[in-house]
């Protein structure tokens, strides 16, 4: 049996469905860019660091120092009560900071996204 021609309402529904999907994807991509001001980082951030087979809770308190951002790092389970993380660089949505360590600085490279 060879190909058969489909006609009627079913044949017209397929192109309309594809067009509706394309329109929905286009509208979803037309929202505002995820660009935020550095002040979006201000405050206390809590999370977990995973290393080897364990995770440990951490916190970072970000503050403004003049025209820059600075932070303090807390990881009580690691014996870090309050450690100056120094200057943060923020080029929305990318975030970078480093915490000093005797073996060399431990760097964080990540991002801040709206709603995450």
C-alpha cells in the first residue's frame, strides 16, 4: 500500500497546530532579557556545596562597598564562621568570587537567574 492523501479537517489541523506551536515559542522568547542590576545580589544567600560524596550548608552575605560588591562566607560545618570573600564580580547573569584558602583561593563561578 502506497502513500495516501489525507484531506478534510484533519489535513488542515496539522498546519494550524504547527503554526500555533511556533507562535507560542516565539512569544515565549520575546520576554525581557535576564539582565539584573548588581543590587540584585545584596543580602544573605544560602545553599549547599557538594564535594566528593558529601554536601554541606553554606551562606554568603553580600553587601555594597562603594561602587563594588563584597561578601562574607559562612560554612559552620567546615569550621568557617565568617570569612571575607572579598570583591564579587557581577556581569549579569554571571557571578564570580573567591574565598582565600591556605592551599590557594577557592573560586565560585555561577549565575543569578530571575526566579532561581
